[in-house]
């Protein structure tokens, strides 16, 4: 069975490369789809724009969401995810630079499942990604797909 | 009854002047009936002053029967003090007879048979007869009217005195066109004109030229007429041209028939009150501006912090991440020197990252909202020390925390104060053989002084002033790590609490940091 996709929403190419590296170092072999701004992320999730025609029945197993993004910011993306039947139950982990209280409060307020601050120390970052992968891709039980289409 | 009266006239007149028999213009009977029907006492007097005829009202009014009156001098009905005057007046009247009312304006009195006097008004009419000129006098008792007039004038007098005596209010009457009809002392004092100068003048001269040009005086009268009264505040002008801020009430005055008689204007000089109100609102305004500016600064600081928080760390992650990747991926190609360089790069990014975090903490101290509570500082200190011990289990430090040290302030910020001060003590005793840290409070002149004391590295008092400045350090990082933000944070927090902070120490002999809190602050609701 094909491993479900991880959607990485990240505009910084360095951070993208480092995240990929950290995932690989932790043997997380899921396919990674990268959206480089909020609009791209929404297009992917809802099968629109450049992703028109994508089967929206297939949704990522995990969304790693940065907050400061061009065009549509992370909070806006999260709001849209939580207000659409197709995506509202997807696990969303905010993965960002800041630990500003207002960001954390906003993030959880809009329905984020976790809030993780990217550590500057790469070893710490690798460890954080390892724990995230272990928790969200292995330990955590997903809701059954049927409930997604429930009204 | 008719005939005898008539006979009396005839007999009396004929007795005095047989040649000139009185002949009234109507028949005798009718004339007498008219006389009796008159509401007033009627007395017909001959030119010699003798009473020729009286009616029943005369008898009732003066208390004489007509027999006692007829043929006698009319002066018997006057008080003695008028008698000397009357004959002349009488003669003058007979020489130029006309219909005349006397007694209005003069105080005339009648004299009753019993000697009492009463105020009267007399109308005299000449009566031409064949026997010569007679005078008919209609006499009215005006006692009731006099009393009423007296009362009225007393009440007017006291009203007048009242209004005149008011010094703090300008009280004046205007005619329907707005011209001044009356003036009081208050008006003179406040507006500067004497009554002579102002009565008859239009009241718009009390207004500023701008107000007059804007039609304000006319509008105020119009409003008063429409609504009964009009109250306003505004600048008014004195005689000398100076201005005062007035509180003015204009009231429309109507007579009993509902006809507009004019306006009363009551005004007060409230320049002083206006000035203090203006001062207060100026103060409020400047306080409001300050608050607004502070708000702007705070918001800018917040935006700055937010941006720092998000953007400044990302490059550090890249530097650290790719340095680490270099070592991992190309370690076999790098010599020890290269690896050492990369290690230094990574250490520097860690340090930079720590600086950014501390900087953000410092900014948070300034911009965060304060909530004041009573905080158990002893308990807080114990928790913090326990955390240090847990992170550094091998350290052996004698920690003395006084019991029941209580402070009032923001729990989060006070925690930051103790974390920094105890953290410094923990850090600077790391090379001291028998490390000791003490936290407590003491009372000095009624004020609670909190202190954190250690026997660690201490510092040179020469540089004590630098201690609380941000990024100021008295030790090299290799000896004791740190960014120099901790004490700056402590100082800001203590200042925000309205307290003071100070430090004492000596190199190698430990340090004591003391602070106070403004204990007068109430709990945050």
C-alpha cells in the first residue's frame, strides 16, 4: 500500500531542504508534497488552480504548516481546512519560527493539532521531526474516512 | 320718598339763592332716581360750598343722615387738614368748571361722622341750572383698592430690591424687540454698563461681532419665544470690549392676555469655571494623546518583535542546518581545522538564537499587559531552584529561601525576576566551593526590600551602573555564559511595578541584588 502524502507548506527553500533532510534522516519515506505559499496549499487540498482535477478523496496524512507565507498566510489556510468537509479532520501541525504567544493561541484557536517551533539547532530539529513522524504517522489513529463525508 | 327730597333741594337752594332755582336737565323725579341709582356717593354742592343734595350712598358712606348734611358746608366731610385747602380749590373750580377726577394721584380722604377717615376718589361735574352753577361730586371709597395697591407696591418693591441686590447674576428685561428695559447691579458689575447707559439699547451689544454677524442674538430670542426659554453658553462682551464666558437663560414673558411683553435675561459670568474645564480637557486631551502615542509605540514594538521572532531565526537555522549537513555529508573530506571552524559557526548561531530570544523577552516585559496579584515569592523561588537543580543534578548549592515572602505584582513577570536573579546566583556560584544562595525580604523604614544573595564571583562595584543595561556584561562568556539581557529584564519589570532595584557586590565575594515592589497597587479586577 502506498504511504499517504505529507503536505509541507513552506516558503523558505532552506527550511524546505532542511525539513526534507530531517524527514529522511528519520526514515520517514512518505511522499512529500511541497506548497510554497498558502494559495498553493489550498489549490492542492481542494483540487483547484494548478491542481484542478486532483482526486480530493485522497488527502495528506499530515500537514506541516508554516505561518508566515506569501499570498495566503498559515492561519488563513488553517481556517479554510477546518471549514471544509473534505479537509476538516486532517491533522495539521504548525511548524514555524516564532513562539509568540499570539501565534500559539491563534493556531490552537483555529484548530491546529500541534504547535512546534523550529529549533535553530539542526540536531534538535531532526529530533523534533522524528517525534512528529512517530506521533502523527505511527501512534496516532486517524478517524475513519466515512466520517469525512458526513454532513 | 321722591317729593320731600325734591322739596329739600328747592327749599335749600331757594333759601340760599331765591333768584336762581336749580333746574336739572331732566325732570325732578328722574334726576333723583338717577342720583339714587348711582354706585357712588353723590353730593350736589352749591357754589357757596353748601350741600344741596345727597343720595343714600352718601349717608351710608359718611354715617350722617341727609338732614345732618343738607345746607351744611361740604367741608364737614373732609378731615380738618384738607379744609384750609379746599375753598380755594373750590373757587378755582367754579371759575373754570369742567369734568374732573380728583383724588387719583392725590391722597384724598373722607371724614365719617364717627371721626374716622377713609381714602376716596372724587369726580366733579358742573351742573348748570337756572339758579347758577352747581357741582355734582361722585365720591368713591377706595379703601380696598388702596390696600391692594399698597400690597402690590410692597411686593414690587421687594422684588425690585431682590433683583437689584443680586450681584452675581445679570438680570435684565428686554422688550419684544430685544431692547433693554431694566438693569440690575449684577448686570452692571458683569457687563460694565450703568442703567443710564444701557436702557433702551439693543441687547446684541453684549454679543461678539461674530455672534451678531451669525444672527445669534435674534436666534436666542426666537428660541426663547418658541420654547418658552433658551439656555446657552457662550462668549459675551463687556462695555470695555473684554470678553467673558456666560451662562445665559432667556425666558419669554407674556401678559395675562398671552401677549409677548418681552424677555427676561439672566446671565452669569462662568469664565473661571470654563477655564478650569478647558484646562482639565486640555490635560485629558494631552493624556489621551500620550496614551495614543504609547499605544502606537507599543504596537510598533509588537510588530517589530513579531517580525524578529519569525524572520531573524530562519537564517540561523539555515547556517546551523547546512553547517551540520557539511559535517555529516562531507566529514571524511574535512580536516580537523575545517570541522573546528564549522563548530564555531554552529556555536555562534546558537548564541545568536539565544540573544534573539532574550531580546524578545525584554520586549515582552515592556509591552505585556500587567495583572497584579498577591504572589507567594517563597514558593516561586523554591520551584525555580528545584528546576535548576534538576537541570544540573551534580551541583551542590546551599539554598536558603525565607518562608512567607509575599509580593504584589504580575505573577508571570515576578517569576521572570526571580528566574533571572536566582539564575545569576546559580551561574555565578558555579565555581565557588561552598556555594550558597539566599532569598528573603527585610523591612527597612516600613518598606519591604526583597533580596537574592550569593557568595559567588561577585562583581566590581565600579561597574555596578552597567549591570542593568541591556547586553552589558561584566564577565567574559567563556567564564560565565550569558547574553546580558537578564538584569535589564529585571530592571524593566521592577520599574513597571513601581519599585527600585539595586546591586551590591565585590569581586570574589558574592553579590546581593535587592528590589522593592509598589505594594499599594490593588488586585487586577
